[in-house]
C-alpha cells in the first residue's frame, strides 16, 4: 500500500499560485502600458520592452534556473525565486523612470526563471503516478485563465486607482499574494533534488548558460529595437545569428553529457517524442497568444480611447470562454480524444479570431459586439491548453525532470517574447489602429492553426491509466 503525502494538493496550490502570479505579470502590460507611458514617458519601444524585457530575461534564465533546482534542492530554489520575485515586483511598483522599470522587470523575469521551473519537478516528486495526470492537467487551465485574466486584473486595478497607485498597483499586488504563497510553500513543500546530479553550483554549466543567453537575446532584441531605429542592417541580420549560437549550445550540451558532466539541457529529452513535439507546439501557440493579448489591449486604448478598466472588461468574455473550454477539455474531451482535443481547440480558437475580424469589418466595435467572438476564442484556447502539458510531460522521469521543466517553460516564454516583439512591431508598423490589429489577427489565426497541425508530432494520448494508490490511514 502506497502512502500519499497528505499536503500534496496544498503543494499544488502553492505552485499554481506562483505560476499564475508570473503569468499575470507577463500579460498585464497590454492594458497598463498607455498609463505607464503617460506617467513615466518613453515611446512605443518602451511599451514593448516593459513586456519583452520580462519575458526575454525569463526565457534566458529558465534553463539555468531549472538546473539549480536539481543541484541545490527544488524547494530551496523555489523559495529563493519567490522571495526575489516579490521584492522585484515591489521595486517595479516604485519605479520613477522607464529605464528603472525596464531594469526591474528584467530582474523580476530572472527571479521568475528561478522560481517557475521548480514547479513541474516538485509536482512530479509529490504526487503518485496515478494522480500526475490530474495534477499536470491543472497547469493548462491555470495558465490560460491567468493569461487572459491579466488584462482584466490590470484594468480593474488601474481603473480603481487604489489609494492613488494607478498602474503601480499591478506590480504591488504581488507583494501580499507572494508573501501568502511563500508562507504556504514554506509550510507544506518537501525538499527534492536529482540524486543523479551532485556537486552543487560547481556542477553548473556556465559556458552553456552564456551560449543560451546570448542566442536567445540576439533573437529577440532586434525585433523590439529595430522598428524605432528604422531597421538598420544589423537589426535584420542579427536574429539569424541566433541559429549558429543555439546550434553551438546544443553541441556543447551533447559534449558535456558524453563526458559525464551534467549539461543544462539533457540531450536525452529530445529523443522523447512527446517532449520534442510539445516544444514546437508550445513555441508557435504562445507566440500567437501573447502577441495578440498585448496588441488587443493596446488597440482598445490607443485607437478606441478605452480606459484601462474598459479595456480589461472588454476582454472578460475571453476569460469566461477559457474557463468553459478548460472544464470541457480536461473533464470530457481530453480523456477520450487525447491530442485531438488540442486540434479541436485550435480550430475553435481560429474561428473566434476570424469572428473578431468580421466584427471589425462590420464597424461599431464595442465590448458587446466583440464578446461572442472573444468567448469562442477563449473556449478554443481552453480546449487547446487542457491536455497540452500532461501530454508533453507524460514521458519525463527521474533526472530529466528539472531539465524538462526549464526547457518547456523557456520554450513557452521564448514564444511569448517573440510574439510580443514581432506582433507588437507589426501593429505599430502598420499603424496602431484597426488596420494594424486586423493584420495581427490574421497572423495569429495562422499560428494557432499551425499549432493544431503540429500536434501530429505528439503522441495520441498521455500515459496509460494506472491504478489509484491507497492513502494510508
């Protein structure tokens, strides 16, 4: 008889609280950016960097952050990352210049990169195999709801102007939430680490860390900065330079693994079909989703003149749709259809995006006229995300857990950073008007459908059902 850890579901709550807090911070900028710009100054590139600086730093640090959990203990690193995230959130809320805010956002992203990848490893070691599907299944809906709830929360906080804080409240709200999550995690979370990897920080792959960071940075930086500088030649050429740098990183990882030294990314991961295929699907989908959330929030305020609260409430039907789609996907379709649920979600979400385009074409755009199409978008997104993480992580065990967590989260955030940078650039380049939004919507519809097609790379289902363990007592 297998004894279950009695506080395992509270551990899941603590992990999801950190995940949601991170995702809210990654998506609030679309609504908050105009208020930030009016208060602190700066141009459209400043708006993009407040969002992309966070996600880029997050993506760069995730692989290393995950490995630190393997080496030093996932609970310990989780708590350090959470504490740093809360402190940086407070400093973001007190920033007085665009440079200060962007700098603190970068540091906030780095602490998030230390915090978030511990979650998958902690859940893997806390839950028995028979319950892992339910535990991992909670991540998709939580991520989806947090992503679309970000603009709503931001609008409510800014519109409410709590004690005169304005946009600063979107960062300062993390302080009480983060402290509560820290206390919960400190009380219920057990320590775990990879027994196959020893040597503490001395075993960390510093060369790999630099190569990964440089490769990701030169992929995203020109996309954000190039438009404001008039697309100089280096801004066009530099992203292609990321390919050989990342290829060198991959060669270095294989070389370290063959030499018996722990790499940042275990090469064995890419021989697991569910994982390698899931990375591609996640990269494409999160690029489209994150870019659209930013652009939609900017369009509602910059072109239609909505207040932050109005812009947030206009996107509320999307969040409602995600909730409905997540329940339907996780509880009904995913157990029966597996990866087909992701394809259905992609088609439904793309149909919702086309519905938004149709609403724009009819004119008289309001929160009421956009609501039906946004609900459909949300339902599709919920269906798509419900089984994704369980399928992708279904074949990961033992010493691969930490590396897998970092790479999967890094892929998700790299997609988000690329989406914010590229689609934000398209929106401002075409014109921060309905025309720019329409172009972005067509691009995102294509990306979502591409993610659905790419599910052919995934296994049909997650792990086979296993017998339930019996709780002691």
